[in-house]
C-alpha cells in the first residue's frame, strides 16, 4: 500500500487547511484510514480515523470538534479538514491505513505550521 499525503502548509491561527491522502497499491476488503500528528519534541499522537466502508469516524477528544475526517471512495482518498487552527496544531501530519489491529501502513507526512 502506498499513501501519499498533501495539503500541508502555513496557516494563521483561526484559519483552515485541508489535508489529503491518496491510497494506491494493495487493496483490502475492509479497513480504516486515519491521521496522526507529531509535534516537535513530542510523540506521535492519534488525530482521527474513518471506517472506509461504513464512513463511521473517531476523533481525538482534544480536538474539540475542530477537525473533520472524510473520504472519497472513488478516488481512494481521505481528507482532514482542519478549522479554527491553533499554534499547538503545528506538527507533521501522517496518514495511515490499517486493515485490522494497529496501523501498519504509513504515508510520508505533510507539515502544518500555524502561526499566532
């Protein structure tokens, strides 16, 4: 499985960005796609995930409803809409995929910087 993330960049606090992650290669009958992030000096943390077949979603509680994960099945692409950005959202964002259990397939990461 190859995962290609894009859409990172610089945003001001209160602004928005949308990340994309396109999947290609091996397919699975059922799987989850998700987003993680790693801020400087911190461990990687879970952000959100989506069940590819049902569309059900799960989010880190710390996001306070500011982020929305979605998918386009026809394009094999997931998105992360990030609104009301805060400087503490600054991180490298990684997309990932798991057919079951822990995430095993990772994209290369896209950097998000939020200025105050």
